[in-house]
C-alpha cells in the first residue's frame, strides 16, 4: 500500500499494523459547510480502509474552542453577557452543530477528540520546553517561536525563508524579533478568555495545540498527520518546527486533501455561495449524493460543487439502488449457504477495488470497480444465476461500506419508500374513483414534496423519483 507523503513529495510504502492518525479539526465559530464535510469524510474512509486492511488505528481529531475567530464572533454577538461566557456559548453551540451534521453524514466520531481548552496545562509545559531549549523567547507576556533557530523550516511547504519573508503578512507586532516568528502563547486583553501561565495571563496560539495533542494522544504510534491543503503553510510547517525542536515524535506521513469550490469559485458568505451541510440536506435530503461527489475526485485534488453534478450523483446512486432492489426481490428465497458460481469474476473486481485504494486511496478507480460489480451482477441476473447476483450484492455492500455508502440502509429506505408510495397511490386512485379530486390533488402534492413524480397512463399510475 502506497500513500502520497506531502513531506517527501512522493508515494511511500505504508508497512505497519499500528497507525496513529491525527487530523486538524474545526474551529467552532460558525456553521459547518460542505468543505468541512469533505475533509471529515475523506479521513473517515481512510481510517475505515486501513482498518479493513488489518491495521490497528487510533484516530484523533482536535477541536479549537478558543481562538481569535471565536472571540471576534463573540464581540459581534449582542447581549449583556461577559465576553468569556459568549465565547464558551459560541464554541459549545457550533461544536454541537458540527457533531449533529457529521452524524447526519453518518461519519464516525474519532477515538479521541480533545479540546484546546482542556489541554492548556500540557501546552504550557510544551512551551516551557521550547524556551529552555532556546527555540522560543518571551516578550511582554507573549511567547514566540524563533523560526530562524530551526534550520529545516520550510521543508514541508518547499519555501525558503526569503520566499516566506517576501510573502509574510505585515502585522503590527512590535514584540516579535523577526516577522516570520509565530506566537506560542498570546497575552490576553483584559476581557478575553485567559489562563494563568509563567508569562502572565494569556491563551495558546493556534499552532501549538496540534503539536501538543498529537504527541500526547498518539505518542510512539503517531504515523499520519492530515488536514486540508490550506494548512500546509503556515500551520503544519509551524507544527513540524515546534514538535521537532521540543524533542517529540513527528508524523512520518503528511496527508493533505484538496479544497472545495462552488461553481469554480472559493466558497464565501460575501459571494453568496456558502453552502452549509444543513443547506445541502434541506435541498437534497441525501448525504450519499455529497459523498459520491467527493469520491468521484481523488482526495488530493480539488472538487467543484455544482447542483448539476449532484444530479449526476443521484443517477449513480439510483443505479446502485435499482440493482440492490432487484437482487433483494429475486433472491429472497435462495439459501444463504449456497455457493456462488462466478466467484472468480467477483474476486477480480474486488481486487481492482483494493488495488485502487492501495494506490493512495484512489476512489475514482475504486468507484469504477464498484459499478463494474453492478454490471456483472445484472448480467448474472439476466443469465438466471441468482446465487452469483446475490454474491455480487453482498460484495458491493462490503466495499461501499468502506466508502461510507450504506447499501443496507439504502435498500431499507427504498423498500419503505416504495411501500409508502404504493399506499398513497392506492388512496389517490380511490379518491379519484369517488370524484374526490381535491383529495387526489393533495396526495399528488404530498408525493411531489417527497420528490416523487406521478405519471397517469392507460396502464395505471407509474411513479419515479425527481432527479
């Protein structure tokens, strides 16, 4: 199995039966959007696949619950409560929302989900080590990392110090010795959240929390560090510097997922193209459509969200759904102990799936193998080989489950929907016979709200789902 390592810029063999995976989690100050969903989903299927391969995985994802963005949001919020209370309220509200939205997407919680505010003492100890080793300095109640003391700074992002200096954002921080230095501990203003430290009251910088949490919760098993491409510099560059200089174990593999755009543009509330997870669910009601869109692009590549693409994903899902429904209907009487006749063909397709996933989690190729299984399964049914057709369906369920598509649940929902639709069509037909057209129209409207289109013809009423 090979994974692309951002640090070395090449694919490298992953040869271990134990893997600690750390992923940078959300800063909880706003609604989770579909870009957050993509990152969470990617590392969800990476963890699932590694476990499928027999690797014992410990998965850690942090929560940033104190930060400049949260404090700024708290200042903007009306009310008489102190700023401290507003910060806690905002962080709690949006963490709850994040969990709810990830639950809707059926993404498993990590094994550990530490909060920044719960690891303050650990961060203070970590910063103290950096000060003692001479890699940090205190200035007016804040502590900074001295970038030029770490000779390998820039290796992850591939930038020289001169390049960074040219692109560094000018900030009015007179306490820094060098514009490239970054804050480890930030002196708090009087009304801001703060904790006692050897340098006075303050709060941690953003970068330090991930160095502390990853090494604390994963220790010697820390193998993979993940996050979005936008975190390579400065966040992950700074993490590497801090961790190495403190004498801690750094990740061997750095994995970064591509970013999401909306119809070719960066998502932004000011542009009016911000799509929250709830916006998506309110419009399409089906998280699998979003997942299929993400799977159709390699995780390292950008993905562009459009409603037209979501409609294409609905057709892909319908193909899976129709196959599973047919198999369930035609093979219900077959004994489970019966052996498949065409096991070799299915084995080859399963091998294609695993070969694709072993090649840096190539989900577009893995999806192609999955739909080949659908093609073979339909061919088995057409030949009357129902045993192999059901084996194809079982194989499909196992592989789709790794990718976060629950075909068992899909089939149950489809069967429930079919029963409900048929019952309502019968009620509508009865109303029409009684010339109760108001009731008949109400039922048509009810079905339309559920995404069901009715077509009346000589052979009766047929129905189909809106795409």
